C-alpha cells in the first residue's frame, strides 16, 4: 500500500484504505455509480466506481476496503478510478496507518502516570483514582486510545493520555514548588480533568462530537462521573468530594471558556495553569511539525492571535 | 412586639427578635459585655448588654430571644440597651416576622404547579417529575420554603416556588404559541431548572451561599440531581436524559453567565427566555415595592444598567 | 411553469420567471448576448440569450418575463438556453410564486391584531394606534405586505405583520401576569415597534436596505413617525408621548444592538423581552423548516452561536 | 458677600446665597427648624434656622436668599447658624456668582459662530441653519445659556455654545484639509449636533437630566427637531435631509456610546472626530484648572482610564 | 508598455513588468516551464514561459523584466504566453509605474514639514528633530520613500511623509486652539510618531512586515530610536526625554491597539487624536478613489464597521 | 520598641518609627503643632506633637525618628501624643522592621539564580546576562533589594529577586519537558523580564510609581535597557537581539495587559506562562498569609474574580 500523499497521475493502486464516505449517484445517462472518499493518515482521496457489477463486493462507509484501481487527474485534482473492491480483513492493515497516533509509547506513558497515582497518600482520593486508573479495565483501554480533541492539540490516538500526563507532571512541579498546594487533590484532579472527553468525542475514525458532547460537554460529564464513583466509596469526605469536582468544573479557568465556576481553590487555579500550559506548548509543537521547514515564519495562528515564528536558534 | 423600623429614641422594648450576631467584648475598664445585632424582617438593630449577670439567660447567635430594654441614640444611630434576655419559645413568635416571605399563598402556588405536572404526557418525564414534586415529601417541604436568591429577585421564603411557577407558566405560553416546542420537555426542564438552589443557598435566616454553592453552583447541582434520579427510572430514553440535563445546564443562556453550554435545543432557548423574563419582571416588581412612592424616577439600577422610572400611567 | 428547483438537464422550459438581473455582454467574436439571472421562490437560475433578434421582446431587469428555452449543464451548474422572451402580463403569474410568503393567513392575522387594538382603553393611545392601523388605508396595505427583515427571521411577505402579532401576543401575556405593566402602553408600543422597517427595507422583490434604512435605521424612523402623528392628536399627554417613543427607541434592549437608550420603563423591558423571544423562536422555526429532515443536528448557527439540534421527541 | 470656600469657624455672614434645598425638621424636643443647603459657585454649606419666628421671611428652595448668621463648627464641618433670612431681589446678586460660567465672552463666541453660518452656500442648509441660529430668538437665548453636560466637560453656562464653536472650528479645519468633505453638510451638522441637549438637560441651577433626556436622549431629540424644521422648508432635498440627520444620529461614533447608527458618511466621521477631540481636550483643560498647582500628577482619571500629568514644560 | 488593466485577449505585449514571483514547474510530459506573476501598479498578471531555451535570459523574482508575448484567455482569466524575456535596465522603466505612489509632490510636502520643524523653539527638541530630519541624509531619503502601511491607509511610496505631514498639521491646529498644549512637544512627537515604520516595513516592491516589525513593532522601535539619539544630545532634560518617548509609545491611544501605555499627557492625547483623524480621513479618500463612480454606496467596510456611502452633494 | 499593631490605649511608647508624613498645622487658637504619620511593617499610627519647643529635635518626613510619648484614643482610633523626638541613628533600628521583606534568604536565592546563569551556553546571551547579573555591582545590589510590585504580589524587599527566581525555575521546567524550547533564550528572557521594574518603582519606603514608570512602564524600560547593553557586545546576532527583546515586550501575553506585541515565539509564550503562574500562585500565598486562620472562605478577590477558599485538607 502507498500513502495517499505519495500517489501521482497514472499510478496503479493496490491496497487498503479507510472508506470515509460512500455515495451512490447517477450519471446523466442514468447509470448508478459510487462516489467515495478514501482516507489514510496522510490525507484523503476522491474515488469513483463506474462499474458496479464486477469485482465490487459489498462494503459500507467506515469500512476498511482493499482496492485496485488507477489514478487519473480531473480538473487539477487526483481521482482514483476503482476496478475492484473488497472489505479488508483485520491483520491486512495497520490501524495506525489511518489515524494520527501519539509519537510516544503509550505503555511507557501509562507507567509514568501510575507512579504519580502511587504517590497519592490521602486514602479516599487514592481509592477514587485507583477505581478508574488501576481497577477499571475497560476504562483503561479506552483512556489509552482516546484523543483529547477533535482538531486542536492532542487530536490523535493516545492524545488524552499524553495530555493528561503532561498536565499531571506540570501539576507535580507546582506542588513541589508552592507549599500551599494540596498535592493529592491537585494530582487527582489533573488525572480526572479531561476524562469527560471519552464521552464527548467518539473514537477514531470518527473522532467527532457525540450527542452528549454537544449537549452536556466534557466538563459536566467528567465531574458527574467522578461524583458517581465517589458515592461508592464509603466515608469519602463531603468537602473533599466538592473540592475535587470543583477542580474539574473550574479547570477551564473562565466562564466564557465553559467552566460553570471560576477557580476558588488554589488547586483549581494550579490545574487551570497546568492544563493551559500543556495545551499551548503542545499546540506549538504540532504547529512546528506541520510547518514547512524552509521558513521561520509560520503564518498567522488564530488560536494564538499572532503571527508565529520559530526562534532563530531552534534546533541547536 | 414592635418592628425595628418603628422604634424611636427613648422607647421601651419588650418582644422577640432574631439574634443575628453575638460578640463578647470588654470595656476599657476590662468589664465584659455583649454586643448584639438583632434582626426582624424590617431591618437590624445594634444592641448592648452591659450587665451580664441579672436576668440574662444563656443564648447563642441565631437564636430567637425575648428582650426587655430601652432605645437610646448613639452617634445618630439607635441602639438598644438590654436589661433582660431569655430564649423565646416556639409559638411566642412568628417566623414570617423575621424573614421576607412571598406575598402569594404557597399552597395555591403549589397547587397550580401540580396542574402543569399533571399535564405531562411523556411517561418517563412524568415519572421523573413526580418522583420529586409529588412523591418526595422532604423535597416538597424544602422546595416550598426556599428562596431563589441571596439578594436579587425572589430572595424570600417561597421565592423558589414563586419563580419556578412564573417560569413554568411562561414556558407553557411559549409551548402554546410556537408549535416546534416539545411541551413536556420544556415544562419538565422549567420545573427543575433551579432546584440546585436548594443546595446552593442555605435556608433562612442565613440564606447565604453554601460550600457546594460556591464550589459547584446550582446549575451543576441541579443537572446532577436530575441525572441521579433518572438512573432509578428503568427505560428512561438516553437521548431524553441528555436533553433535559442540557436544558438545565444551558438555562443561563450564555457561558459568561455560568452555563457550561449554550442552548442547542429550542426548548433550552425557550427555558432561557422564560427564566430571564420572569427574573427581570420580578426584579422590577421588587424595585417598585422598595421605592419611595413620591417619585417616578427610581435611580440608577446596576442590574439593568439604566436609570429606571415608573411609567406615568402606572396607578392600578 | 415549473419551479427552478425542479429543473433538470435537458428539460424544455416554458413559463414566467422574475428577471432579477440583466446584463448585455459580448462573446469573444464580438457578438452581443444577454446574461440573465432568473428567480422564483425556490431559487435562482443562470440564463443566456445568445440570439437577440428573433422572438426576444424588450424587457428590463425586475420584470416578470415569459420564457421558452432548454436547460443545459455548464461546469456542473444548470443553465437555461433561452429561445423566446416576452414580458408576462398580470394574471399570468402569481406573485407568491416568486417571493417567500408567510404561511399564515394575512387577513386572519390582521383581524387578530385589531382585537388587541380594540382593547386599548387609554383614549390618546387608542386614537394614535387607530390613526395608523384602522384609518390609514395606505399604511395598512403596506404593513400587511412588508417583510420584517432582509435575511434573518420573518424575511417574507407578511413577515412584519406576523412578527408584530407575535410580539403583541407575548406582550399581552406579560401584561396578564405581571401587574405592574401598563397594558395600553405596552400593547401600543408593541404595535409600533417595527413600523420603521417599512421605510428601512424596500418591498419585494428587492427587500433590501434603503438609503434611509442605512442612514437612519428603523428605530429612529419609527419613533419619529409616531412622534409626528402624536402632534396631530390634541391633548396627547406629554409624558405619555415620551414614554411610547422611549419604548420604541429602547426595544433592542442594548446600545450595541442599536437602541440609543436602554429600557428605563418596565414596559420597554417587556417589549424587548417579547421582541427578542418572538425573533428567536421564529428563527428556530425557519431553521427547522430549511433543514434536511434526516438529521437532528442542524449545524452551527451564527445567530445563536451554538450547534443546533432538534430535540428527540420533536415529531409533529 | 463672601464665597463659601472662604468662610471660617466664627465668621459673621451677611449676603446672598442660592438655597439649593430646604427641609423642615423637628428637634427631639419637638420644635420645628429648617435645615438648608446653601450654594454658590465655590461650593455648598449646611445651614440651620433654629428659630423660625423672628426675621425669617417666607422663601422656597431654589430661591436666592439674603442671610445673616454665624459660622460654627459641628463634627469637623462648618455650619451656618442663621438669624435672619429674606428673599434677595434681582440686582442684589450676580447669577454668575452661583453657577459655573464659561471663561469666554458669549457674544464674541456667537459672533464667530455666525461667520461660519454665513459661509454655508447650499441654500437649503443655509435656510435650515438660519431658521434656528439667526431667526429663532427664543432658541438663540436658550442656546447661549445652556450647558453641554451635567458633569463632564463644558458643564457650565455658555458651555453648549463654547463646545459647538469648538466643534465647528475643528470641522472647518478638516474641510479645509481633506477635499472629499462636503463643507456645508459638515458645518451644518456640527452646529446641530448637540442642540438636543437643550431638552436633555434642564437649565441652571438644576442642570440635571429631564424626563425627555432620560427617555429619549439628546441624539434622538436633536435629529427629530432638525427633521421637523426641514418639513417647513419647501424643496429640501430628500437625500440631504437624511444625510444631516444621519450625521446627528451617528456623531457619538459607536453604538455603545448611544448612536443608533455608526457613521456611514465621511462627514459623519469627521463630526465624530471633531466632537470627540473638542470634548477630550476641554476635559483636560478643566482637569488642569481644578487641580492643585503644586503637583504635576493629577491622579487617576476615569474618563481617560489613565493617571494624568502635566507635561514638564507646561508653564503658560 | 501598456498597463496590465488595459490588456485584452489576443493582445501582443512588449514592455517592462516587475516579476513578483517565479516558479519552475513541470508539464505532465515532464518538460520544465516557468510560471510567473507579473505586476505593475494597476494589477497582476499570470504568465507562462513554455519554452525555456530561446530568448529567455536569466532573471530572478523581484527583477524588472522586459517581455514579449501574447495574451490568451484561460478559464475566463487572461494569461500571458511569453516568448522573450530579458532583465530591464534602469532608465528603461519608471519605478512609479510599478508601485502605488503619493499623489502629492514629495519635495513640496517635505518643504512644508521643515517649516514646522523651524518653528520648534525648545532647543533640545529642535536639536533632536533636526538630527533626524535635517542632518541625517540617509534617514531623509528613506523617510521620503517609505509607505506608512502594508495595506490600509497611506500604503504607498511617500505615504509615511504624507501621513506625518497630515498629523503634524492637525497637531498644529490643536496647539493653536487649545492653550494647554506644549506645541514643541506635540509637533516633535508628531514628527517621530511613525518613524519606527521604516524598520517595521520593508521598502517596495515588498512593503511587508520585517522580522523586527513582527517581533518589536514600530511603536517600540520608534521610541527606542528617539531614546538613542537623545543620549547623544548633552543636557537633554530627563523629564522631556520621558515625555516625548511617552507620546510615541501612547500614540495608538489604547493598550489593545498596541500602545504599552495609555496617554497620560495632553500632548499624547492630542497626538492620538491627530493620528487617528488623519488615518480615518485618508482611508476614506482611498476608499472613494478605489470605488466605482456609478454608485454612492461603497459597501461594508471592515475598518469602519459600517456600510459606507458618498454624501449626495459630494463633488459640488 | 513595640510594633504598631501591639499598642493599646494608655501605653507609654519609646522607640524608633519611620515618619511617613509630617505636617505643620495650627490649632483654633493659632498655635502650631505637628501632625505625623508613623509607620512600621505592621501598620501606621497617627501622632500629634502639641508642644514644638522642648525635646523636639529637627526631622523631616521619611526620617527614622526616636519617639517618646503616650497612646490615647480619639474617636475610636489610637493616637500617639508625642513628648520627645530625635532622629534615630543607623544601628538603632533595623530596616526590616519597617518594610515588608521576603521570607526567603536573599543570598541563597541569588546563588540559585547564578546556577541557572552558569548553565547558559550561547555565548552572546551568556555575556549579556553576566554583564548585568555578574559584573554590574550596582545593578546586583539594587536588584536584590527591589520589590516586584506596588501592591499585588511580591510587593516587598527582595520581591523582584524572589519572583525572578520563581519564573526562571518555571521556565527551566518547561525547557526540560518541551523539546522545542530554546532554553538559553527562555532563561535569559526570564532573568530580564521584570528588570524594568527597578526604574518603574522607587525603592522602599516609597515603593511607588516613578515618572518613568508612569510614562514608559517596565516593559519598555526593560527591553530598552537590554537593547542598550546588546550594542556593547560585539557580534551579538541581530535576530537573537530582536528575539530576546520580543520576549520581554510580549511577556504580559496580551495587548490589553500592556504588551505591545503578542507572543510570536514559543519562548515568549513560555515566559508568559511562567510569569503568570508564579504571579498567581504567589498572590494566593500572600492571600492565605494575610487571612484570618479561623475561616476557610477568604472572601471575594478582585484579581481572581472569585470567592476564594482554602481547600479542606490544607494543613501543613
């Protein structure tokens, strides 16, 4: 299989692609044909199946399909003229070829996260955190795979874990250096702050807002889930239960960013600082990666409301 | 008993007042005395107990106390020189003399509310609403007594009920006149929209923000409570569960007013309209009531960001 | 005649369309031809008249023209190749086929409006309102036909009437339920609040901002017109004259929405609430109507700054 | 007569003051007395009339009264103990001792204004402007005396004239230097831009917002008045009528500053620039005048949102 | 040479154009060709050089090149099919044909500027200003040629001089009419206020932001340069040095417009007024020039946030 | 000496205080006396010297003075009735008793700062930083003593050093964890980011804004000073010079917070994050220190726009 961004006019193509979209249309002459959008992690490709009879097995949109065909050029854009299609089988393809994936090793990151969890001393928080990150196998599997965003930063498989770890480490630095911080509360909040994203965003290949994501949002969802689990832990201190949910609710820092409460605890402030810092710096990393190497000026960036450039001494 | 706003210099006072605050201080000569703040629904009064021995029974702040003493004037302000104090007994006083109370009949209002509840046809919503407003005796007692605010509109006993009814009626008008509205969803949301205030604000005489009010806020609390109850209703439709919680979350209409989501459903918009309309109009009613009758101009109002006046033809 | 949205490549077309735009251009060979934009209420269509001699009568842009020709496809868009043109005669076509029109019956709506007018008791307001809505035949004809907007809500023939009625009814509900409201003042203001739009927007088919609309705006125009009429009513109370014009001036609620004064009277507030509520709910109705039935999510809406969806139980 | 800011404890006082406020109160012993606020242009003074019988003639608040009495000190503030009062007669006092007055000669300023009026060439504008500033004797008298503000800049007798002249001159400079400007339109608009203030603010000694000022505002009032006068001028061009009212409506430059339309004409922009410039610079002049001479830093100024200082080389 | 906006399909072209962009591409057949963007002051033109061998001399992007070729039409756009290219020689072309240039005479404008400089009396300011505008030959040459903007107002050769003169004259008017102004400080600040643009923007043909422009901005650059020169003038008063740099730093008037300080001196306010006025009025001049003469409405303008129109009597 | 906050009515006082303010006033009887404000780090005290002859040596405001006298109570406030005054001698008092001082050891903090300086590898940055922090003895002395603010966070002796160290450490953490950061540039910028405060604020006891602070601000001052020093370092890379000044200019992150440029480099963003984080967390530390220990709710905080509370488990 060749990646989509490597194909040229006239190339013969054989291999597996994700069928992002499938439409059945008619030619002027009234004959049915398929118009497809194929996708891999390098981009998307327009494809047409003009002859629906021969060698075109049944498949649906969002299936991985094995394709044979030839690239043509239509109005300055490449198009794939498909001859044969069948559904691909697991093993024939590698999911990581189709979606963006964290550059870092998921298991190593998770191992690092567990170290911070093992450092939590307050027993109820320890129990609460463990009930998700140590004992809930289904949660752990989903958490490791989820992205942290539809588009902006950490929008890839493993992104939620990578971002959570970045925030936890930042939070730990703050607890080390500013003595008024209750470390256990801050680290626990950092671990939970974005778990609502697992219900806000569907998994890849969709990675799009769910109904609950649109209607409730990850901030509410996360705080509600932590609240539900707390009810199952006997003797969980009432105040502490309010505090950890407050940190989750307030972690966006401002009402206009979707937090229904502004930070009232120093740990909520610290979580907001850590979340914001990791998000901004990771956004810059992704911006640098996606940019053309030959220029220092990376153009106007809407998130940062500034023209961005690499500093002259970057790389040394 | 005479109300605080009717007392004059020299008056002898005998009656029950709420002791809002009690401090034990020392005179320059080193003698202990009590400095009290007494309260009824007409205002507050500074009181001193210079002789702690005779006739001064034990009492605490927030007790209702029966007092004998005389009014004096100190630095242009009235002060009560207290001779005797004992705790008042239930029956000796009327709670409604001490706190602001709705002008309307609580039971009549509740009866009206039940009519709207009886009109709900969707069975799961009907069950959900009834589980609070019909079956939960403790909830009903608390709901009828609660205020809807610390200061602004509906900040009195019965205020939550009065405001909820006002919003439900407004919502019903909208459902009658705009056919795209799902009436059951809108009425149910209107009923629940401020129930989080029962945990956000403590009851009278305090009527102040609780810990949970400050840390979580009534929007989150209300949505969470409805979510918990939904889990107990078998077969409650998943989408409907998200929709009713969305309406509660979004009822402030804008992120900067504390809603973590803007209205995405027409019912959420309608609830926001109804809530906002009842709040504004009731604020005007309270403003008119508290103003001097002799002038049309009521001065600058911060909530409305405008100088407010009565219209010339307001007489009835 | 077939509606524009029903035409296909190859169709023969005979019928009347509105000629929205007419340009005389030249081919590379130097030969003159017409490039037209045709319109009906379902959309617009590009048309070319390559041969200007035969059967092409004189017509101007904004004429209704009777056309014969054939549909062709050019660069994926349909185009009408016109063979014959003549001006259509009144009676040959139905104006309501060419512009968006209220779904509701204009005369019924106007009758309902008159009932509210007949309820006004304050004699000067009654006289003022009647001088427009009962006695001024020209005003009544124009009022019934006007739209209430260029694009957003109620942007169709009869829209101004439909919106005014919606606001009057809302205002009446408020007067019924909040006793501090001066009903006559509020209903009168509601009737007048948007009459300035009759000069702000030209009539269909243009339905676009006029010079006065751009330079003065409907808020000023409406308040000025009411002021002029008041001068003709002997003994009109000075204060009441200021109050009704205030309600008109303040009905957008905020300076940044074009009101030169914020509401200072409870009736001005109520008018703002009613106007805003009807506008938002009607916008949602139009959004639902224009949306594809097969999906609940209607996409991001700039007016509401939110992704909008139908609630699950919206079926009727 | 001595000015209020020159009086000391123990001084005997004989002279005329404006009685800003008059209240009849009772002593604890039940005896009636007057509590007065006296005013001149240097400040206000608390006064008491303990004996109402002898030598205390009838007078009302807002009368000029001739007083005899002695200054005493009560709680660190001066108070006048009044022995005799009678109403002052015209001629006994000088109005300019009681209200702030323009430093400049009113007739000279008006003469200068007339020169600009005589330069207007467009006949309808000439007629319109003259109908106010040349022919309307009552208007001229009121215009010369009015202030341009309750508090901020030009809040003194003659202030409206002084500000209008400042804006007209600025406008004339702009017309001289930027050729796209229609001078007649700009000068006429500048003359009219604040005439609505004559109805927005009452005259001295009140100088406070009127009912119409609060409900309609000077922007609407001015545009409406110019519109009414235009109707009396036969053949006044329709477009020009819209343009001059637009300039008045838009002269605050931004919706949030109370203009219902943003400037759409270059003359409206120029008027906004000239108005804003004269207002800011005059505010600075008044700030410098009111400040202590011994310091360069004049403290934080809310209007300018900055700490203000005199530049080192300001000497004249 | 014919200007680009005068060329038609089929025209033979011989003359000099600026080569704004040069790319070497390959046809499908693998043959190299040049794709060029040519520019003159009337617009840009797409050009292709299909045969690279014959008569195509070496040249680079940003060279002035002499071209022979023919206009063809491709997909409704004109394209130049180039036959011969050589670099143009100085003298063969006129720079002012390629870039926008001030309509006014540069030397006359500079002469006028010098008159204001000769009027400065404070000796240190006189010395400071002269060290740039009289003695620094290199500065003078660059100052006369520079534009004042990339796109908005005064974005042409001589624009910086024209804008500076406009602001100086405005400042002079203010100093004439408002006596609290220190004229020397204001005129000097006006002269310097935008000199930082000479480093913020590169010269034509680029006229784009430089590295320093993006990273430091003209406000900082200008204030720093004036500060450096002040250090070379013995005895320059410390306060005056702060004041003139303050005027430069604060001349945008608001923090959100890039001034690190709001105006604290009346001269800084006056400079902000003058700068803003000249910028707005010149923007309108350029808008009028670029607009179609046949319409009064010039469409929505983002800078002014308004639909703009010519006043009816413009031109008389 | 006893601290001001420990004095009671009737106490005899002997000791040294800072004379913050000295006024010579007259009694009603015409006799001169001194009215003083005394200060130590615990507060201020009103003092009167009624007899100016005996034992009252010459002194000025801002002198340390040795005082004998007695505390009296006047209108509920303590006042010192002074009998004897003489200037205190160095050694008699400890400056740290009079101003707020960092809790941390200045030399230890400075030593830690030097370690980060010694880690800078880029030779020009190393030279630049050393020229201030290693070689400039006067700078080092002033830097160690300066506060970082008039009021908010780090407003004490040593505060600038403590804050700078906090930011440098934060910056170092970021450089350790986000590989795109140029550590040398970031650390150097962090060291310099607030050095402009040494000219923006005067030293204690004043600790108030200077003329340059008001007119130029610490952001401009710091960037200008670094620019001047760079000119003395041969071969300093031009780009690097712009970059480090950009980081200083942009460190407030937003134009409306006084940065004339938004961050365009990742190092500028990181500096803004680190500065903001240390400022917020230190503000919380100071808020906790100044608050009453008996309550968790610390009241509404304007900086954080939130009611602040200690988390329940904050004990250490």
